[in-house]
C-alpha cells in the first residue's frame, strides 16, 4: 500500500525537527557542520528511506517477479555520509577537532533513516539519547578531569647551558607530566629547540598553559615559547 502524503509529511517533519535540534547545538559551539548541514543530512536520509519504501511498494505492481532491497539505498546513504563526516575532522598540531561533529552527522543520518522508515518512536528515543550525550557529557568530562595532551616548544640561544632534564623538572613542577622530549640544534642561528609532549588534567588546561608559558618566557636566553 503506497504511503499517504500525511505519513510522509510526519516522517520528514520529525527528521527536520531532529536535525534542527542537534544542528543548533553544533552551531552554538561554532562547529564546522552546524544547523543547516545537520538538518539537511537528517532530512535527506529520511527522504532516502521514504523513497526506498516507495520503490519497494511500487515494484509489487510490475509484471516481473522483482522486488528492490529497501536496505540497499540506506547502506549507500551511510557510505556517502562517511565522506561528509571526514570533511569536518581537522588536525591542528597534536589536537584533533571535529570528531564529535562527524559523529553527530552520522548519528542524524541513522535517525533520518529511522524516521523515513516509519520508526518514529525509535527515532525520538535516539534523539533523547543524543541530547543527553552532547549536552551532559561535556560537563561530566570537566567534572572528572579527563586526561588531555599538548606540546610545548621552547627555543633558547646556545649560550643557555640548562639541560633538558632540568627544564623537564621545571615544567613538571606545574602539575603536568612530560611524556617525550625532542631536542634540535640550529648551528646557523645559534639556537636550541626543545619540544615536550605533555599530559595533564583537562580542567586545569587554561591555568597551566598561561602560567607555564609565562614562567618559561621569563627565563634568560629564551627566544620563543609555544603551547599547542
């Protein structure tokens, strides 16, 4: 039995509302895929699911014994979604951004397929779970103090005879842990560069970075300090 217009509108409307709600959360955080992208992805997935059902139902009227697989179009939608999600992931030094946005895009695609297939309750449950995750878990992360990583680069003149181990102890006095040290000499510029890979608690990130960079910048023979 073909789908009625009212049924199609309800399914597409649920996908539209879901895309707007989750897209607004991403937009408010200034993420690369915000309100419009998330909404379009969710609605497009719902339309694909409805279209797949249309094809399956209409194939029953054909004189040949052939029925299309409704899941095939959904599989293609999810495959294509992978490329769009990958475009939102950015790497800046040691920091990878956009993973949550990519996951939200993939998630709303699933919800759109659920709405388009007529599973409205399942889609609404999924929306509730998503809201709990994206709104509550960042607060929980800050509460428990998730481990975070950064890189600290220090450039000094060659006249500075302070050992890398001494500077390491100086850095660790600020409550961070040095995981790895890289040392490089530039004989032409008469400079020495040290790079420290750090581990610290997320809730102290702002405090540590400002205090540590300010402290190291005041050391004699220091040319440049960079936190990334």
